[in-house]
C-alpha cells in the first residue's frame, strides 16, 4: 500500500516534535537532533510512496534519525573518541526517564525554558523544535521580522551549547521558575494550531492537561487549560460547510461542543475560588462569559470589559488593548473604540486593521473602512481569514 504526500505530511505534523524531543535527549545536541529528524523525513518522502507508511511511523522516524546521526558522527571525524561515541550511542537503549516530567515533549519545553535564556528565546526555540514551525510562522506569532526571529533562535541554541545547559529533567524545585515560559509556549502552539492545524491544538491541550496534573497548585496552569478548552469548543461553528470563516458574533452556538465548555467553566470556577488572578485565568473567564450567552445579543459585554480592565492591569500589551477596544465598542459605542484603536502601534498586525475596518463600517465611513480592509487583507497569512476580509470589503464597496 502506497503513501500519499498528504499522509506523510500528517505524520510529520503529528510526530516531528516527539522525534526531535527523543533525539535531543538521546544525542544531547539540538542541531544534530533536528538535522537527523529532517533527514529521516526526507528518507520517508522518498521511500513511503512505494512501501507505504510503516505500522509505527514514529518508531521508524526515530530509529532512522538515530542511525543517521550515528552515521554522521562516524563520517565527520576519524578520531577514536568520535568512533567510540557513535558506537556507544548505537549500542545504548533509550535513557531512563526520571524526575517529575515523564513526557518527552513536555520535558523538552521545560528544558528550553531554562532561566539562562531570555523569555522570548525560550518560546521561539521550543516552537521551532516541538511544533516543527518555520521561522516565519514563529516570527508572525511574535509580530517581529523573520530575520530577527532567526537570530533569536540561533542565539538560543548557541547559549545552550556554550553555557552547557544540561538536557535533564527539571527537579521539582526548578518547575515554578520555568512555568511562565512553558505556559507561553503551550498557548502559542495552540494559537498556531487554531489557525488551521488541529494537530497542534490537540497537542497543546494534551500538554496543558499534563501541566495541570504536574502542577495542581499553579492556578495559571488551570487557567490556560480552561482557556484552550473554551476556545476549542467553538471550532465546529467557526466555518460553514463550504469552509468560509464565521466570526464569533455570527456563529451558530448550538454547534458549540458542550463538553469542553463544561470542563472549562468548571476550571474557571476553581480559579475564582483560589483568588490568585493571572492573565490566563482572566482570558479564560472572558471566554467563559461568551460561552454562557445563548446568543451573541445576550453577551454580557460589561462584564467582559471589566475583565479586560483587569487583564490590562496585570499584563498590558497593545494586543490586549485592541481586544479591550472590541468590548468598548459594544459598551460605549464604535466611536469611542475607534479612538482607542487609532492610538495603538499595531500597523503591522492584520487584526488591528480588521478591527478598525469594522469600526469604521459601523460609523458609516465606508471609504476608510475599505482601505482598512485592504490593509488587513495584505497582512493576513490565513487563507480563510483573507477570504472573509475580501467578502467584507466587497460587500462594503458594493453597498
């Protein structure tokens, strides 16, 4: 049975992060692990269309990658020490798993989120290694130019190498210092997946559950899991049968998945009882308010605005301010919201222009709204979002 390109791509998306995590633990070298896994997938692309996907594709990739790494070690040096290292790697079994983190991918996140690395470097490197995301995708998530992100990733790898940061499982005492970066990584993986890769959403939810089990006394871990569950619950309503994007106010709420909503709301209530608010908990509470409303018109925008005020006090950022302005538009009107949006420095962010376009439309300023839609269309990377924005622009232009 042969394998199609789409089937091989699905294996890559599902198994790349796990394979890299295993190889890094096995080899102790990030670049060598990445190159070996990429070589293994290159071999799969060549062989699997003829032989079919093996019964255990992950095992095949990991074994092939390990053998490629060992072969490379042998080729690159004739020194006895290098031969001995390669022979030792070839002979050894997988290292035993010890300590509180027993999942390879979650352990890789904690390893990359070492305090010696800058927070943004922690997140960027882990997204590259775990999610198999391109540098361009990561740069868009951070709203920075691709060359800037490439430099950050290179520097992070060099820091790990030069500082000899060990590839070990964190001790219990290390976990609290690393949790902020870990949570940021998991949420960015989820966001990237929500743009079209369901496998990344599933992986982020799996990691989120592991984090909540690992750190049951960390309210932000519960908040992140609740946030992801509540957002994921709306997936069935986010697109029409033809694949057209449907925004939150227009979604058929009967299609929302009630099981993750119930779980997410339960977690939000647990967080409220602890009374230790954090950014993920507040965002989860905002989404819980949305999930409480049977219709868009019944949404309690006043409560949502109060929650955004709390979020701005705890974790202010231009993107949070943009989202807050959407709530302001519902409570105080689009003119007040537009004043707030125009004060933000987010010209390179497509959502900024999309929000601005909608506010201008509601104010009857059609010519300006069309230009704002055009700016959003030029910046978005999502095919579905671009199609939605193009329809909105066309409807406004023809009105």
